[in-house]
């Protein structure tokens, strides 16, 4: 994936998700659960400014997932997520 910095681009838009402003345009990276947790902790320890801090959605339900969003230099969002059960990656 290649991203180009464009300081003249319009600010990205967002949609409300679980009371947070999730970037409308974003790229997803899916990781194994323990690696997702470790990455979130490492980024927090380095003081990264998250768009959305790490948290678990749909806890105990189909599609239970960990997620967090960061911003790349052109202000687009990157979502890092994981599933307790990777078989539920595309579950409804």
C-alpha cells in the first residue's frame, strides 16, 4: 500500500460508531488477538494520539472484536482489529 501526503486535501469525514467518530475512509489491518493487544499497548506506551483508543466491540456476541484507529500522515484512518474467533471475521 502506498499513501501520498496531500496537505491540501479536505479533512476526512467520520461516522458515529459506538459513540466515537470513526473515519469514513480507512484501511483495515486484521491481526491475531495477542498481537493486536500488544500493538495497542506499545502504541499507548509511546504516547500515540489515537483517533479511537483500543477497545472491544460486541463483547460476548457474534463478531466480538478488538479495534482501534490511528491516523496516517495524510489524515486517513487505519483501523487495527482482531477477532476472538477469526472465523467470525465476516460474520453478520
